C-alpha cells in the first residue's frame, strides 16, 4: 500500500494532551486497532518534545482514506500529509525522485520483496535482482534457518506465479508427456529432506585479487527442511525412453545478460545418473510452509549436495534429452576457470566444497576469561562431516565435538569447550574434513569467477 508521512501541529493553547478527555480520545483513535478499522496501518509515531508536533508513518490504500482518518487531528490543529516511500523502494527506483513505476503483475514488486528481506535481517547486496545473505552469527540456533532469514540469490526479477494455473511440463524423450498441476503433485507420495543450499559464489569477496560477480561474504548458505515429490517418481510416471540420458530444468525467471540480444531463461542441466545419485526433490514446502515467491513458489528443484545453482526455482519445464544442456547458465556460467602452469583449465561447478564456519564468537567480540564455547556449522557436498578442528592463536589443532544428528545433505553443528586464560587478542580458526577425506585448504585456489571459496574460516576476538 502507498506510504505517507503525517505531521500534525497545534498551538500550545490548544494542546489536546492538556485536556484528559481529548487526549484520551485521540490516543484511542490513533491506536493500531482503531486505525486498522479505518483502513490505515500506522507504522510508528512520536511526539517531538516541547514542539507540539506529532509525526507518524502510515499506509493506506489511498490518501483520501488517510485524510478521513485524520479528521480528529485536524480539529485540534494543522495536518500535513506527504507521500513517501521506504528506503528499499528508493534504492529499487534508483533515487528519491518521484517517478512512475510500472511493475508487471508477472513479477514481485522489487521494493516490497527487498523490504521483506531487510525486515527479516538479511544483508542486502543488490535490489534488482534481489540478493541478500544471512549474517554468520544468525546461522546459530536450530537445525534449519527460518524462512525469512534464508539467504536469497536471484539473477532476474522474481516471478509472481499463480498456484492455481501452474503446470509443470515434462516432455522430450518420454513415453507420456505430462502437465502436472500443484494438486496432482500434492496427491503424490510426499517426502521431506533437510538440505543445506550454498551459493557457489559464497566467500567471493575474500578472493585476492578481486573477481567479478556478487561480492558475497560468508552468509550465502542456509538449511531448510524441504517437502515435495521425488523427481525420479515423476519421471517414472512420464516413462523414460531407452535413449534418455540428460535433463534440462527451466525456471520461469528470465532477463537480458551480457553478450545476448534476446532475454534468456534460467536453465540448468543434470544427467539422469546425477539425479539418481542425489535423490533430487521437487519441493513445494519449506520448513512446513508453502514456498514463498523469493524461494521459488510454487515449485523448485532441490539437488542435495550440489551448489544451489542446480536447485532451479520457479520450475516450469523438465525436458528429457540425450544431449547435455547448453543453456547460458550451464555453458557460460558456473565454471571454475584456473590458470595452472601457464595454461587455462576449467571444470564445472558441481558438489559443494567442504567448509566450516564459526558462528560464535563473532568477529570483534569481547570474551571473558574462563570457560567458553566455540561453535559453528560445517557441511560438504561429498559426504558427512567426519571432524572439525579448531585452533586458537595459532596453537595446535584440537578436535571439536560434532553435535546432533549427522545428515549427508545438511550442515553439522559442532562445538569446542575451552578455557581462555590470558587476556588480549584471540584468533579462532576452524577447518572441516568430510568422510571422503576432503579437508579445507589454508587458501582456496583463486579462479576467475570466484566460485567455491572454502578457505579456512578465521575470526578475530579479544579476551578481557
């Protein structure tokens, strides 16, 4: 709804607060329930001391509704109403100037989506497209991340799909092409999986020299319980032909990219063997709630163990083929590009690298002497975490205790209880090792697009 700033001014002689009856009447009239009955949402109010001025921020369907609500204030003095917008709207429009904004019904209003992310506590990197990461200390808590604080990664505007009219198309090398509604998908056997998703560019800002792309810190990772239908079950209903070997997944999001004149769809490909290995899911719920539009409503692919680029959001089509996908986000993006011994080498971004993050202590935190707990999370796309080691101020590595259930596709909580004897600077480092023997490197190998940075995490604190 439109946003307004209201300024009410009265003289000292007519100050309604001096009359208990008038003061009480206005207090009740300006209450949240009273405003809501008049079609007004008050976001916050304050009286400037000694100035006989009241300011508040309100939302209403139009200014006429708000002006009608303000009639009692007008009887006590002057009222000024100014059209306003949120900081998120200002940034999304590229400035504070008033300008017409044409937001298609097919996509979410970028300002609204950004405001929701800001209020949830995400650190925003860009508004169009909307990208925001979770703060590392916020990773602490439960087994899953609350939906609002789950990091956001988008390449284009966020599609605003209707669930009633939605159909998932499955075609290509199948015996029975399908167009499945959400009702039909819900009628199939449902499964739930706790899965960690990480952007392949997580940690990109820590590469030196700097690389292009979204400058993620370390919070482009989150875990949720996803509920939906096993992808293989749906494919089996369509009847895979004998020559079927590859799948292309198409999302509803699209836009213009460098080097291409026409808009491109977001498409990714996986082989049938890879789908069988990962036990991929067509998810319609996230932590027991329907997917929100920023997270792929009404349906998204979840590919456990793989970087999240494979988990296509707003999934509308699955095409079964006998050839690998050659779409833009498959062939031109999400490749490691290295220069080794003077030669260019490259490899596709696939399984998540092994990694541990320290959630406590926080960067710059003051810790008291005595017993303290070093805590964090660790995960790997190749297998369960086998151990996490912690070093304090460059001392020997000490094995931390793994906490909670071990899940191959989800992060693992860990903690080390230690005693801090001396005051002064404290550097905490943590590294993870998975069941395949992969261990975090001191420094991840630099690559041109900044993918897969799993360098050992280090936090600087102080003992006081």
